[in-house]
C-alpha cells in the first residue's frame, strides 16, 4: 500500500511537470539545455528517480517552471 501511494505521488508530479512544459510550449530537450542537463538525466528526474542527482535536477525544474 505504501508503494502504491508513493507511485501515485510520483505520477502526479510527472503529470504536473509535463503539463507545465506544454503550457510554456517547451520540450524536455529545451528544458534540459536551459538547466544544463542531458535529456536522459532530465527524463529520469521527471519520472521520479530518487537519486540525489535527480532530486537536484527536479529542484532546477521547479524553478524554471515556477512550481
């Protein structure tokens, strides 16, 4: 049950980031260039990877997307 709850929160966060990108007419590649991160690392961070690097990337994403 705890895993399901965590997974749902990750999915909601992923959806929110993707919606914000679309509203700003921005691709993940463009976002990656803005925050100086590779598309692969950016994708991992957006989809809930919990490594310290991904957490750091998400913080950059939040700033760019005003979250």
